[in-house]
């Protein structure tokens, strides 16, 4: 169905864009800051290592299985794109996901400190957060498309995500020094913030009523669109290769405590420093790079720069050096992340916003946490040093470059603020967005 441009007053458009940015900012904060890999990362990893005496491989396996709901994010996206909940496609899912996340986090306080029991509750936490996060991602893609601001809006998303690391680094280090119950209380309170924001700021017209047959036909149509989206699958392969190159997250945590003898607060400070420089990288990408350079140029340069940040851990020998290396990694890795999220938005087919973007995020998470498990297993079984593993990690990330060159020119040769297709000519109007998200 052809899309018709909708003319609305600029003041109304600006207000709607402002509200949309507020939803994206607080949505990302509420689904990133209180994650098990956010404020919960050091308390949970510390519990595994020092209370449950888990090996590197067991700890990495815990993270992999705890985050398994994120690997199924595309299915959640398909449901949200095709099945309105309480007559809305985004707001209701944000509310339900946020409330369930809060309940699950509070439930962690009543869980016995046993590996499998803690793992099951962590899976429940992540399952609820996936619901809210997918809704935020789908909403962001819709707004980015409608306002021709994919690079800028994804840089905002990543800047907020990196800012959450600034807070979660210091916060998780502090929480790790308290009774573990404070982790559940704090994270539950933070994720609940999305509830009032979604109620007050997310303007969304009621979804059209559909029969069961129409809903399933719409879902099948979206799956067919995704299946034929060559650019999206190539982009997913690029993302997987960059993130999977045997990861070092768990190995780094053990090296910080066993080799560098850092306290949990010092570990948290390093996360915050990386996040601070990540905010700077996202800001520079959105305000300067996205509008001046073609996406292909940005992808090549940012992947190489990101790989150098990962390889820099080969020189991780002291706390003083760690502060510099983690800061450098935060800047370089974020550049690569923003570039690939920029690619995800541009490669996602119209009408499949939540599903397409969720697919990219699922591939990213599977590569990241699967690669971490792979790296931890390599170190435990083959007795690799952390520094050797870091060098392999950096080199392995470069495997994404040749695959990136297969991306269609229509996707990678544009700059931000260029309206590459008629769909992006749409003004930011909820009715226009709603009509495009319906069955068709």
C-alpha cells in the first residue's frame, strides 16, 4: 500500500518528536540500566565467583543461559508488530514488560543462593525486560524512519545506553559491597520508571481491530518480508562476526580480581569510565560523523577502530593501565556499536520495525554472550592467558569486514538526513505510523 505524506504543523511535529525522544531516552535507561548485565552485573558475577565458586566457564554459561530470552527477541518483535495488546502496539507492551521486570527483580530477593535457582530468576528477569525493550526498539525505528534521522536517533539510543553504563558501573560496584537483596530492590525500582513515561509521553492511536485470521496473515507477511530482506541478513552476519570473536567479558572479570586484585568498587569505576567515553563516541557519531560520511565508510572505520579497542586488553597489567584501556575500549567499541545499530535501522524492512530491529539485537546478544562463553571455555581448557585471548578477540572481530562489503549500495551509500525512499518522507504522525504498522 502506498504511503501518503501527512502535513502537520511544525510546532506539533516538534512537540511529538520531543515526546518521542523522551520515550526513547527513558525507555533505553529503564531497559538497560537495571539489566542483569547493568546494575546487576558485578553483584551477580561476584555471587557466582566468590559465593557459589563457579569457574570462568560456568560463570560465562550462566550469563549465556540467563540472557537466552534476548536471543528470541525477534519472535517478541513479530508478536508486537502483529498482535496489538489492549489496542496498542508499543505502549501496552512497555507497561507490561516494565511491571513484570519489577516483580521479577523483587523476586530475586526471595531466591536461595543456589546456581540453578538464581539462574531461573535471572531468565525471568530478562524475559520481562525483553518485552519492554523490544517495544522501545520498535517505537524508535518507527520514529527514525518517519523523521529521516536513523543515525542521529540511534546515536541518542547508544549515548543513553553508554550513560547507563556510567551509572551502572559505579552503582553495581557499590551494590556488590552491600547485602545482595539491595540489588533486586534497586533494579526493580529503576525499571518501573518506564511506566509513568509510557503513560504520559507515548502518543499512540488505538490499533485497528483485526480478526485472528488477519493477525496471522499479517504475521506471515512480516516473516516473508524479513526472509527476503537480503540487506538485513547480511547486516546480521556482520554483527555476529564482530561480537562473537571469542569474548573476554568473563575472563576480564576474573583477571581484574585474581591478577589485578581490584575491589568491586574499582571494577565498577572501570565500567563507568568506559561508559563515559562511550557517551562521547555516540555524541560524535550522531552530531558529526553520521551526517558527513556515508554509512559504508563509517562501518569500515568503526569496525577497525572497535577491534583495536578489544585488542588493547592484551596490555592489561595494572589498575592504572586498566583505566586507560577501559576508557579507550569504551570509546572505540561504542563507535562500532552505533555504526551497526545505524545499519540495523537502515536495513530493517518497512512494516517490520520491532521484528527487524529485534533480529539484529538478538544476533548481537547471541554473538556477544555466546562468544564470551566460548572465550571462557578456551581459557579454562587450553590455559590461555587473558592477554592472548584479548589479542585473538581483536583479530577475530575483523572477520566482519569482508562480509560488510556485500551490503547493497542503497543501504550503505547514504548519509544521515537523506531521505532514501518514499517511506521516510512521512511526517511524524501517529496516524500515519499506525496505518503503516497494520496488516498489508
